[in-house]
C-alpha cells in the first residue's frame, strides 16, 4: 500500500461528498483500512464492501478495480457515469445523501456506551436481525460505535462509517425488533451526531430513497437531502486472479 501522501485527490470543484467512498478512503483517517491499485481504492473485505473510483474513471481505473476485488463484488456509490459492459450489475439502489444540522437535535443519551471488539459478536447478530446495511467483523474499526443495553443485552446501536475530510457518516442505526417504538434509534443518532460535532466535523448519512419513514424521521431532526446517489453492487469481469489482501 502506498503512503497517504500519494492518494489521488478529488477533482477540483467537486464536493467531497459527491464521491464519498473515494473521499473517505483517500482520508488518512481510513488509509489503514484501504487497499489501492492505481487510482482505485477499496476497503479491506472484512471491514466494508465498498470501493471508490476517481470522479471520472478511465478504462484503466476499471481494470484496476477488477484486480482489487478478491470477492468478485463490491458496492460502488456514484452520481454519474456509466458502468462498463464487462461488469455485472447485481443490484442497484437509489440512496439519498442527507446532511445533519450544525447542532444535534437534542441531548446525548447517557445510557449509550462505547462498543468495543468484545461486543462485535452481538453487533453482528443485531445487524443480521435488523439489516441496517453491510456490517462485517471489522466494521467497528471505521469509527466509534455506541450501544444501549437492557439487562446486559445489546438492543440498539449506531456508529460512524465513512470519513471524508471534515465529515463523518452516521451508519448502522438499528434497534432490536422487540424494542422498536421507544425512540432508541433517534436517541443514538443524536448522541453519535453530538460526538461528531464535538470534534469539529459535520455529520451526514445515506438512506434508501424508498425508506420514506426513515427519511421523514431524519427530516424531523433537521437533516436535509443534499444529493441523490446510486449504490450499485457490481461483480467484476473475469480477468484472472485478483489481488489478495
């Protein structure tokens, strides 16, 4: 892996959130979680399934991307440009990128505790049961994750995922089904938001455009839709053996 000083910057005039995965992987805060080939970056497979390409990827960039994907698939977040015909689109989802208000919409929840590697089995189980988005064994290394327990059992969590310079994405907001309707997700969202702003960064998140209930909740908390993006799950073309982690 190259040093962070060699990471390819976003094109001039492009907002850092327009290409959030690439911007996050280009940020020294996540460089240790990244793999690179040419100008293409991706997260380690046990951390996150996302890859990032430059704003205007070339044919060489797509060839490098194929070499990086040991699993054969990756999530690609983008706002324009086509996918080469050699790649297979497994799934496409329209997502809304929402930015948080400057101040958290409420007080931090004192019940929230910081989750650690020891909590990962419970976090994986909760994510499996609630499907808040991809969550792997080392996703916790992307940022700070907070949880609420009842009788020692993890019943809700939320945390940080992508880290473009000056921004932190709130992600994995989920509550065990039997504890929904108690405001736990809302409370954890506010708590994570408050910690992000406390260190001088801005919070943002992504939500499926079809998840009307979640969009309404975020808007009630002061979040605003900034951009509509596409999340495409891609399968690489057969170019022989890929690079290995």
